[in-house]
């Protein structure tokens, strides 16, 4: 597949501390790439550099070159908000707005785009997004119930529906299953395979079995000792 994300000599810092050193890799589109490695080796930090979330921490910065769909996401004048719209993110702990309805949760990102939606447009986006997240059949009769009414696995799929509702090019997932039971985990893993037909997916996992089940490429990160930076040590087809 063509390259979706081209990373060249990218490093991530927290203040003066180098957290991830000199990553170069090409992530192909419409596939799942797993980032794997021991705790603290910089997987999450690297992932968050791909949608300019890393820099929301005071003093945190990225050097080097990261291009998504050919566009330098760190070029001068690029609005990080637009990058985050193009590159959606799902977190370890599902974080729907608990008191907001299921439908409105799906629409939060879309509404931030300041476009006025008709009721019909909103319904269409809610249904399409929930179908993409394999959640529609379970919630179609209770779209006005709060997000908190759903199980943990359903909440994670709701967060995936919210992410895809804005039609991103890339989906980043930071340990999306590590707070879930095995049945919910399987549902998310199956969903990832389906989403990879339409999206480029990058997932952080500490579970090699999961990387084998879901990914076509695996990037192994490592760290040589305390207060050493994380490094990409191997990258290639998942074996
Ligand atoms: P992983 O996801 O592989 O467990 P992280 O990306 O979370 O690794 O962390 C990489 C390194 O960056 C670790 O040394 C961690 O302590 C450090 N780090 C993470 N978040 C922060 C932060 N907010 N401020 C300073 N250092 C951080
Ligand atoms: P109303 O009919 O006055 O919009 P509802 O109680 O039906 O009130 O809906 C409450 C909120 O949930 C509204 O903001 C509405 O946009 C949203 N909503 C409800 N159902 C749907 C749906 N099927 N598709 C999209 N949005 C919905």
C-alpha cells in the first residue's frame, strides 16, 4: 500500500529530556500497525506525536519530520486542531461524555467543526458512525440514553464512532483494549480489521499476541535503561 505516514528522524522531548530518539518509518495506508515494547519505551509519546497531541504538555516538543498524506503536520502555520481532525484518537480508558446522550457523543467532534447540522444530517452521521463501530444494532433504540448507560466495551466502540464521525484519514489507538474483558477485546479486534479497509490504524499495545492478531506491521520500541530515551529497534511485517 502507499505510505500514509512518513516519519523521518523524529524525536520527542519533555522539556530537555529526550523521550524518543530518532524514529524513521513509513506506515502504509489501509492497514494496522502495532507499536509494541516495554513500559516507558515511548510508544504512547510517539503515537501522540502523530496528531500533535504530544505538545499539549507544557515544554513538550517534537523534532524531525512527520508527513501524513504527504503533508508536513509540523510545518509552520499548520493548525494542530486541523491535524487532530485528520488524525483521530482513541484512548485506553473509554471516555464518552457520561451524561451526554449516545447520539450527541457521536456528534461532538462533528459539531466542533462549526458546521450547522440539520436533524436529518445528524441522524445520518450518527447511524453511519455507529454502524462503522459495530454498535448500531445494540444502541439504535436508545440513542438518547447517556453514554454512561453502556458497558465498557460499548463505550469504547462509542469512542471509535465519535472518532470516525469526523472522517479522519488515520485512527490512533492507545491500548484500546487493556481496560476491557476478553469478549469486548475480541469485538474491538474484529472491528479494527474492518476499519482498516477504510482507515490507516496505528495501535499501541503491550500484548504481542494482540499485535499478531490485528496488525500487518509491527514496530518494536525498546529502552536501554532508566533515563534513557526509547528507540525504534525493529520495524517490518508482523510475523
Ligand atoms: P510507553 O507508552 O511506552 O509506556 P511513554 O510514552 O508513556 O511510554 O513514556 C516514555 C517516556 O516519557 C517515559 O520515560 C516517561 O516517564 C516519559 N513521560 C511520559 N509522559 C511524560 C510527561 N507528561 N512528562 C514527562 N515525561 C513523561
Ligand atoms: P429533539 O427531538 O428535540 O432533537 P431528542 O430528545 O430527540 O430531542 O434528542 C436530544 C438530542 O439528541 C438532540 O440534540 C438530537 O440532535 C440528538 N439526537 C437524538 N436522536 C438522534 C438521532 N437518531 N440521530 C442524531 N441525533 C439524535
